[in-house]
C-alpha cells in the first residue's frame, strides 16, 4: 500500500461515503423511532397479506410462520430494501472506481505513471473501501440503536447479536465490493461495471425474496448473496454466523483475488 | 548508453496490428523526436514504454529495466505527459505536487512551485476550473517536478500558447544539457526541427526512419531563387553547376540545389543578379515524404517528388542567404 494513494482514494470517496452513511443513519433512526407506533397495524397487515409475510420471512433468512410481528419489526431495519440498496450502492460506487472508472475518465495514464505497482494501487483502493464499508455498517448499527433507545422499543435480541448482524451485513458489503472489483478489472467503462453489478444484485434480491413462492427459485436461491445474510437466524439462535460469514468472505476473497490477477495482466487502453 | 531500447516490439489489438516489430534505441541526453501521422502507433509505443499496455511481442527497456515487468522502477525515473491529459477534477496544482510527491516518496513541492511560477499557473485553482492549456501546463509541471532522467512527452505543445511553448522549449533544452533524455512526440514539424537532434518516424505501425537531423539535412535539397536585373541579363547568364531549374521563365528563376551550396553561391556572385535566395534544407518535405509513404528507397527521391505539387511561397519572405 502507498500512503499517497490511500489519501487520493480517501479524498475521492469520503463525500459519497459520508452521504450514504448519513442516509443510512437517518433511515435506521427513523425506523427505530416510528415503527413501534405501528406495531399493531403492522401485525394485522402481515396477517392479512400472506405474500408480504413470505417476502419478509425470506429476507430475514427464515421460513413463514416462524417470525412474529414484533421480531419482524425489530429486524426490518436490517433487511429493508433501502438499507440494502445503500450498502450495495456504496460498495459499487467505490469499487468501480479502479480500474474501470480511471480508464473511463482517462485519468489512469497519470495515476499509472507514478512509480507504484498495479498491486499497490489495488491494495490502496481496497483498503480505502474496507474502511469506508466498515464506517457505513457501523453508522447503520448506531442509527438503529439510537432509534430503538429513543422509542423505548423492546429489542428482540441482545446488543451482541445486533453487532453480529452488523458484521454479517459488513461481510455482504465486502462481497458486493469484491464482485464489483472483479467486474471493474474486466471493463473499460464504469457505467457498464455499475450496471452489471446492480444486475447481479437485483437477481440476488429476486431469488431471495421470491424463494418462498416457487420451488425452483428456492433451489436457485443458494446462488443469491442474500442467502448468506440471515439476521433472523442470528437473532433466533444467538450464535455467531460462522457458516454465512465463511461463504461471504470466501466469495469476497475469491472475487478480489481474481480481480487482482486480471488487473495484473490487462491493458489500459484509451476509451 | 541507450536510455530507451525497443527490441522488435509489437502490439496487436484483436486482428489489428497497431505496432509492428519496432526496434529502436534512444541515446542519453538527446532530444528525440517521435513523429508520424495519426494512428501510426506513436501513442501505443509510448504507452508500452509506460507499462500501460503489454507488448504482444518483443521487449521495451528504459534505463535497462523491462517496461512491463519492472514498470514501477521505470516510472520512478520517467516524467510522462499523456497525449490526452486528464486529471482528477478536484486536484489543484499545490495538492497535486504534495500528493504526487508523497506517492513518489520525494519532495516535489520546491521544484514544482518554481516550474508552476515559470508557467504562470495558479496554485489553488481546481482542475475542473482550468482551461485545456492550463491543465496541460499542470501536466508538464507534474512530469518535470521530480527532475526525471527521461521525459516522455506525447504532443506536449498541442494546446499551449506560443509563449508557454518557448518556456517549455527552454526547460527541455536545460534538462537535456543536464543529462536528461527527452522523447518528444509531435505533429509540428518546425518544432521538431528546431528542438530535436534525432528523429524516428512511424507510419502504419512501422518504423520508417530513424536518423539524426543532421543526417536528414545532409540528404535534403535546398531551394534556390534568383531574380535577374533584366531579361537580357537572364538570357546572358552562364549555366550554374549543380542547380536543377524548375522554372526559368521571366526575371525570376526557381530551382533546387543538387550539388554543393557553396558552388552555387560562388556562381551567383559572378552573375548580373538583383536578388538571390538560398533556402535552408527543407526537412518538412522529407518528413511529408515519409508520412505519405513515397520514401521507400531514398530520401532524395521523396523530397523531389513532394516538391512538385506543393505551393511555392515567395522566397523573399522566408529565411535564406541573400546577397
């Protein structure tokens, strides 16, 4: 790693990271504050619309019938599409910057004229992302805790289990970053990188949220990244999510490694 | 010692061969012109030198280091200005010097600020607010500020005003006199003629010429123009040895010196001539000969061919030897 390159990356990602973090914090805070007031209506709505119950149960990582309205409400802040979208968007925005973004905006010539290896640039960029993703996930947890504290809502689990859920969410973010980094190493256009990455995540989301409606989709949902992010399991079992973290971190490490290997061999062409 | 050594270097993009087996050496402390029409492979060659592109075949060396395998060592000694310079929009000159110095592990600020002063750069203006020429100046400052042993400049004067161009020429001449080497890609032939001691010319990805400018000048023909005092004196003129006249009508004769220029001057001194212009060797014609591809066998033939259809500016307005 190179301190100058880390500073450059930090200079370029801090604004976006702060904006995503502020959005996530505000949303988690708001959910924590307002949701308890709607607990009764929420329970009735879940009972009335079984498909909603199925989708929420699938996103929480469990089967229908095991989630009570109170639990679903307590965990909604961790699986809400907006929360996932913010985490994913931040990962995609940062990890598509190098090399695809640099090639796309033509700044790669100046960057790579500096006396550093491609590996050094890669590691410096990855380091900046790992810290930014940690900051985002931590901010989400903070917003959730403060929101719950303001509303006085009874939490369905201990603070430790929520820290593990945050860790699981962080690992999901790292994996999305890894997939994006791999795509970025393969592409010359940042827009294309972002488009494909979002496509992959939309398919993931579709497989997870629809898994309880169709047997085939249920079988295929093993391919979804969201299958390894199961807040309900962590809450219910109170156990550290070793298996899910192992899968996510393996995918993450594999995609980062593959992206790095491609980066070492690729040309930086003028686009 | 060769600062740059290209050994049969080629680059293929799919089916298209952008650069074909270029072998070239650039000696130390020279200003080396790298010429060729658009799409001839200059930028591709330069990008292989910078480790941005991997050669499909052959090897490029800078200061003895392999440009692909040891690119970070190469880049520590090179100052590079890309042809299409793009910089992060948030950067200012001051920030860039600090940041690039930190990446390079050396203080670039002192020399960089001095260069910025010479180019008249505003230190705290962001790139997004800079004109193209100002961005080019910043690129030059960043290429020069670490006092590199090799400067690779891809069309550096393309968007610079004449005053800034002169400042750059001065800096480059000083760098060469201090032992640095400059590889200078340009479309402006007059600039290359003025600055460079050696040139290499590419066409369609192949090296078609590699020579010192003195060698090219020695092969280039000179134009001569004579204005007689009267038609009668023109008719009474004795034949000039070594001049091939292309136009002998009226009072003004035009031709090309095929022999010794000194002989022609001596001949002119004995004639009833009102004015006499002997132009310097016309390298532009030679370069153009290489560009359009009729330089296959000899420099002289290409120069002769290209002389024909070109417009003839009045020699009395140009530089030359006057009597």
